């Protein structure tokens, strides 16, 4: 085989980096030595050889074998042997794109790879995630979320800016990755020059190979796993968070050196657990060694995310992470894994049409991946906080692909925009249930995004331009009709960023102060309006970080909302959507805003049933509760909500008070009585319709 071309310049003694013409730093060589020990390096020739001979290659390798960081560099090198740093035009055409299902992974990995290539992040190596594009015309290697690549395909259907696409973490089977599979299969036919690498951490890869007609070679990179001893609990645990905390503390007290990785399900749970672990270890005082406790979840600011990779000499690192650490990010030095067996994921029941985030048991495949994280550098131990019987009997063998458990509204909008006419007969790797397809089409139809024939309407076209879910996009697009687009824009921006409220980690007094601060912004008619208050206050206080600090507001979240707002405003102006406000003193100021929200989200409405005191979602009749974080100080008869979250109960989060009459005015096609299941809400609506009828009658008579 040929000598490895990427370092040909080094072999020839060049000390200059081919990407930016600068001399290589000391760090470059240091990292390079380390990189060369990664398992994928042993297969470099084989991989590149297979890719030269084939358009598609499937690559399976244990997490940590170097797939995400190394393969894109190998491919890049293969595609760019002949270019020079000044050859910009060529370069652009030769970009390598590597998709990631998770934003965090795209950010974190691109940063690492920029360091490995000895270039600046955002220049030769970049990343693109929703609302944040850190790539430039110089970018030759871009890490982007699978959703962003789909969006790019909307304007560049043949993906002409790429010479190679790497679908990473394909085993995650996100909706976007699944759609990309189908799309790439088509694109490959018209672009014989395009190379595609599908990378996966699990053996399901054979399915990917089959999808491409069996022509794609499959290369397996064996991992270097050490033995991991598995422990199960004798009984099932009632409180898995508490059990997890105790296990972590126990490990820290009794086990030899090595870092700990605990899997939990979400931000709040993780932050709470970190605090409690710190407290318990603190209580042990000098009996135990020092520990560095590090949270890891997707809404954590990037600088804090990076902390998991920093060594913590002299202490034991305890990482408390979401599923991100299962296969997306590799943290070196983990010897102990604590696995409660749960994950938060999207669950969708097409019969009732509600999509929600739920804490659910993981699959056997996930459990095995988690266990594997303990054996990368040395023999390890994995504590499963469930019984062996439960592992054998209760856990599913694989996680279902996301496409069979999602509401496909957003996806369908994108697919239509991509020119995929027949959504039902698209070449899905796993087709969604007919009921799910039907539901999604129905939703787009109700929103006015699609006509009777299933074609995108003008409104649907514009909706697809916004990087928002269809309901939010519609709210924004119709907001000028309610004379409140300035305000709705702010609310949509706030809804698109992480929670802006800071919950102080410790101290009763601080917590009380935070609650009081929040109460000062609270709008009693709803959480959407509260978000608007906060955004306004932030701007009025000149985006002052210390004002944020004093008011327990997350400054970074606010800055990013401001940035998102500008991006959305640009799209609005492109479509001549008017920026306007109702006069603040007017009684209609908030009424108009509430109506506009309803105009997009009329399918996310719940009604308070007097008989039971519970909220039921309209048409689906699911019992839901107002989320404890709500600012509503009363239980309105009707509420519109932003999302449904299921933990021990089903909660609707970000809710606003609306009036039943508005439903008849704003969404009569959805609130017609014929297809409405029997319930209290229906009876109330019927009364409203009758009243409406009488009033019309009266005014006719008067005339
Ligand atoms: P894979 O994609 O096969 O799971 P990666 O390419 O993500 O593997 O990781 C390979 C190795 O690169 C890891 O074991 C780790 O040593 C190193 N690495 C990856 N990301 C970082 C980072 N942000 N900081 C330091 N080292 C990293
Ligand atoms: Mg990876």
C-alpha cells in the first residue's frame, strides 16, 4: 500500500501544517503519538482502500476506538491529497461532513479534532448545530448534527459542498439519521464521486449494510476491552437516584483508584445527584480521598462540558452524565460504571397523538454499552442497580429506532421541502406505523402546512424555513396578524434555549431568594408571558451579566436567546413578515400574544375537568398536571402548553391561560364537534357554540 499521505509532509521533513501553512506546535506531535495508539489506526489502510473501491462503507468499532475523531481525518486526507492551503475553491468542494445525533458531541468532538489537526476551531475544522454555525469558507471538516445536514439538503439537494459524508452514531437511529440514509441512497446515484461512511458502535451495522443492497463492505475494528465485572442488586430499587448516590459513595470509599461514571436521565436529576454525592462525601471528611464531581448533559454550557475531559490529578473523578457518555463521548480513565438502567427518551403514542419525554428502562444493548465504558483502560466494575432477572426478562434487546416512536410532523415538513413527494412509500430502514404517518399528515393539514392532496402549501413552505417545530413556526408566522410579532419572536427565542432560571446549588436562603426573583417576573396569566417579561427585563438592563446574577437568571441562556431571536427575525424579514406590537398600555397587549400562541399550538390544549379536578388534553383525553415550575397562580379552565414531560406523572410545561371562545375563532377546523370524543371539554365547547349561535342570531335581528 501507499504511505500514509496525511503525514507525507512530515515524512518529507516539513514542519508546516498543510491546512493553514503554520508550523506545527509541540502539542500536535504529542497528541499525534497518542492518536496513533487508537485501534482504528491499525485499520487505516484497509479502511481507505475499501473506500477507494466503494462508494459506501460501514464501519463498526467499540466506543473509544477512534471512529469519530480519526476517521473523518483519514477520509479528508484521502480526498485532498493534491490540494494546497491556498487552493480554496477546491477545498470548499471537498469538504468532509460528519454527522452527530447530539449537539454536545458535535461541539466537543470538533474542538478536539481542531486541536489534533493543530488548527483553530471555526476555521479549517468547524461545527454546525441548530442556531449556531461555527464553520467558515475555510472549513474542510465539519461536524454537524444530523438534523442540520438534513436542513442543508433543503437548499443543496445533492449535497454538492461535500465530497464525503460520514453518518456517525448510526446505531442511535435518530429520525434525522434514518431520513439521511434514504436521502443519501438517492444522492449516491446521481453523485458517483460522493463517498459515504456509516459508523456504528454496535453490530446492528449489518442492517445498514443490507440497506445499501449489501454492496457496502463492512469493516469491524476490534476494541481493546478489558474485563468488566458485573454486579446486580438483589432486589429491584424503589428510588434509583438514591440507590445510585449510595453506590457511588460506596465505590469512592471502598474501591481502588479509577474514575466513576454514573448514568442518570436529565439535567435536574444530575445536578441534584452531584450535590448529594458531594454532601455525602463531605460528611465522610478525612476518611476518604478527595473527589471531583462533574455533571454532563446537553444543556450545560460548552466550557463546562469540556471539564469532563480535563484530568483531575490527585482526586477521583466522578462523572454524572446522561446517555451522552454511553457512546457519543469517550471519557478516559473510567473504571467504575454505575447504571441505574434508565434513560429519558421520546415516547410517542400515535393512538393518542401525544409525544413526550419519558424516563424509561434502557435496552440490553445499552446496558452492555454502559458496562463497556468501565473497561477501556483497565479491568473495571459495573454496578447495575437492577436484578439479573430483570436484565434477562424485562429489558428489550434493542432500543426501537426513534422513527417508530416520534411524532413525524417536523420531519415530514422537512422531507416535503426536500422534494420527497411520497412520504408513505419513502425507503425507510424501518417504516413508521401507518397510524403515525396518518397522524403526522393530519397535524400538518390542521396547521395549514399541507393541502388535501398532501402538497406543501405556501404557509408550509415558509414554516419549513424556520428551524422550529411546526407549531412554533406557525405561531411566529401568524403573529403579525395578531399584531404582536415582536413579542412572539422573543417568546419563541426563549423557548428555543435552555431553561433561563438558575436554581442555586445550595443554601435554603439562596433558594428562597431565587424563588422570589422568579416571582418578580411571573406573569399570572402564563409562563409564555413570564418568559417575555424576563427577555424584556434583560434588554432593559442592557444585557448586564451582574443583573442576571442578582436575579438568578442564566446569562448565557439569555445571550443565546437574543442571538436566536436575531436569526429568526432574519428569516421573517426574508418572507416580509411584519414586525409589530400592540401598544403596551392596551388591554389587548397580552390577549393578542396569548391568541397568537394558540393560533400555532391549538393542538396542545388541556381542559380542566371540574368533576375530577384534573386536566385532560383535548381530543386525546390524557390526564396531565401543570408542571411545578409554572407561574400560573390559579387553575385556568383552558390552557395551551408547550410540551408534555412524563416522570412519575405527566406534566405539561410552559402553560398559558386561554379562553374557550378563542378556540372556536382561531381553530374552528380542529374544534369542530363531529370528531370530538365525549368529555367535559366537548360539552363546554358545545355550550360555547350555542352561545355563539344565539349571539349571531341576536345581532342579525338587530340589523
Ligand atoms: P469513538 O468515536 O470510536 O467512540 P472517539 O474518536 O470519540 O472514539 O475517541 C477516541 C479517543 O480520543 C478517546 O478515547 C479519547 O482518548 C480521545 N478524545 C476524544 N475526545 C476528546 C476530548 N474532547 N478531549 C480529550 N480526548 C479526547
Ligand atoms: Mg464516536
